[in-house]
């Protein structure tokens, strides 16, 4: 592979390109033990579900409306 200047780039492979062309199959990013540790234990009806939204709340990755400006209660569509 070469960069835009025509200089060879060693040790760098575009993983997404190789997967899309069927040359290579993407492996797991984390081992099974780490993934199982993230799952809640106990009865499923008594646990908080693991969803896209609960994961973002655990990471404190959520959007808030601005408290200042011309309309502090304006709707934000950043998450959707």
C-alpha cells in the first residue's frame, strides 16, 4: 500500500477494505470472558437491560439542552 505521495507504507493495512472485499474476516475485539463480565447476573426480570441507551448512560454519554441562549428549552435532535 502507498500513500498519496507514492511512498510505500509498511505495516499498515486497511481492515475495513479487506473485510468488504472478502479477503479477511474480522475477529472479536474483546475475549469472551470480558464480554461475559459485562452482562448483568441474576434473574432477567429483576436486572437492568443491556441496551444501546443504558450503555450510553453508564458511560455518561448523553445530550443535554443548553441552559443559556435565546431559547434555553429548545429541542435537540443530537442523539437521534
